[in-house]
């Protein structure tokens, strides 16, 4: 009876011990989960800061030159040169200067205070505007190239730069954006804009100028029609295919073709000045039509690694007409205009990329659809020996080192250490004897360093051994030949 009570007491101790071990295991698992969540949150915050700084860097003020695109000899019109996006506390610090060219040759330089005057200093939208009068004495194509400078961005001392009222370390700015700080500063100090004005005379003959174009089968293309000799509003054009419409101050031909190939289009024009040869003109151009089949995109990417792709179709060359969206679990996670797709997924699963051009889906070679499914995989475990290789020969006294981490295609972009509990190591000779002596694990921001040494008897002729390392779901085996010391190596 006393013996039963004695063993019952130890049963209680055993179950108490087991409960403590289970609680410790739960704490370890929760700690690992918390560390993973913290790393993901740090990456998300870093990406958010990068986007904010990029947006600031791309908000440098811009200049816009505006006015009549078509004039007649002898008339006077005002041309406006405005700097936009200054904000409430910034201003133009370099007086504007405008170079005037006629048919490519410099004919005048306009300066502030002499030819250019202020329209207003700054409005509530952060715009500062200037104006000058233009009165052409002869026909031709005039261009106005304006330049000025602002104090929107500048040096702030102590290795910092200023963007608006925001200060940031130069090195941090360049690391986050991948942009040179000097390039960004020059954009603030050297703001440019240009515009062209066509000047006509009643003595000039009517003429048309149309450039060749390209598109894809089934997609409409717009081709500007340049008119000289008179105002485009006074011209009537009959095309051999497609249509010609007024768009803004000029004329545009629009059309599409169902079949790939080269298609010739002829334009016949006349104006309202009379029936003579001065008032009639013809022009022809070629539309190169390609098969509407775009390029494929990568179908595999890893968590926390930037996915990049460029969508496009031969012949569809206007980048702004491309639109794409990424969906995960049926919800849109990102959508943009343009051809360059860039996204950093934070969880595994399937991403769906949908692309259109001018609002229309297009086919893709070998697929038939501009919708792509991209497989997002968990970041794989990587085992990278740094002091030995498979089938190498080493003295048993050597220190062996292995870097163990998780990263996708590019270790430089994203790499994290592996938890020590996920790593196992064994070293045995061909007889199954354990050769492992000392093991050390060091954790660094991008990897875990495994350092181990060996012990045991090895032959002067060399003893075959197997180093087995596992990390997560990856297991690697490294056959080696071990010798007593370096002098015994063959």
C-alpha cells in the first residue's frame, strides 16, 4: 500500500513536469510567431516610408507653357509660362528665361523684366505665373523653351537634404528611393518647359505632314495630321480609310485594321481659300499592324520579394494606355497605368494580373488571354556552406561554417535568419560513428551562422564522412574526406 502511494506521488510530479514542458513549448512557438510578425511589420513600414519619400521626390514643381498653338502673321497673342506645385512657402528663385526658335534656329531670347512680366506671384495652389506677348513677323514653326529655378528642394546641412519642409539624411534618401540626391536637387533648381506655335500666312500653300504609325490588329491608332499654310479649322480632309477629326487645335486621323501587315492610307485635303493649287494637298502614310499578341510575364515569385514584369504588345506603343491590376483572394491589391508592373507580396497564394490596352484585353502568345496567374511561394530555406564544398578534402581540425537563411531569387533584396530550433546537424563517418564535437549558432540580421568542429579517429589515407544539415523543409548532404591535419591532404 505504501509502495502504491509512493509511485502515485511520482506520477503527480511527472504530470506537473510534462505540463511545464508543454507550456514552455507554447511560449517558444508564440515567440517565433511574434518575431515573424514583427519582421513582416517592419518590412511593411519600410515600404510605406519608401513610397512616401518617393512621392515627395516626384512632387518637384513643374513648368507649363501655354498659349495659342496656331497664329497668323502680324497678330499678337499672350504666351503664359507658369511654375506649378510650389506649395505655400516656396517660390521661384531664378528669373525665367525663354529661348525662341523659328524652324529650329534661335531668333530671340526673352528675359524677365524686359520681355517677360509677372502675372501673379503665387496663388492658393502654389502656382507662380509669368507672361509675354508674341507677334510673329513671318510664317514658320516657333518653339519657346523656358527655364527657371525654385527653392523647393535644397541642402539642409549636416548631410541632410530638404524636400519642401521635409528633411532627410542624404544617404537614407538614396537608399530608400534608389535615386541620386544630386539629380533630385537639379530638378528643383532647373525647371524647364517648352511649347510650339505654328504661324501661317495667306501666301503660304496648303500642305500636310503625317508620320508613319504602328498598332496591333483590332486596336485603333491615332495619328496627328500636321497642317501648314493655313489654320487647320479651314481644312477639309478625306481619308482612304479611317476618319479625320478635330482634336484640340489640330487634326487627327484615327483608324484600325483587322489583319496584320502594312496598310497605306492616303489623305486628300483642300481649304476654303479657293480652288487653286495653293488650297489643295495630298499626303500618304503607312500603318504597320502587328499580331495582337503580348509577351508573357513571370509565373512564380516569393513572399517579400519584389515581383517585376513589363506588359506590352508589339505595335501598341502608348504606355499610358496600358492598365493593369493585381488581385489576391479575389480582392484588388494594386492597380496602375503603364507597362511596368512592380509589387512585393506579403503572403503566399495566387496573384492574378489583368492587363488591358485602351480598355481592351489583348491576347498573349501561347495563352490567348492577357490575364496571368502568378504563384506566390513562401520564402525558401537556403543552406550555403562558406568554408567547404561537396566532395572536398579537409583536415578534421578545421572549423566548418554554414550560412542558413530564407530568401528568394535575390538575397540582396530580402534575407532573414532561420530560427535555431529549425536547424539540425549531424556528421558521421562511413561506419556510422558520430564525429561532431562542438556546435555554435550565431544569429545575424540576414542569416544564421552555423559553426561546428569535428573529433574522432580518421585514417591517414582519408576517412569518408557525411555532413547532414537540415533547415525547415530543406535537407542537404555533403560527402567529405577527412584527414588528420593539413599535412596529410593529398
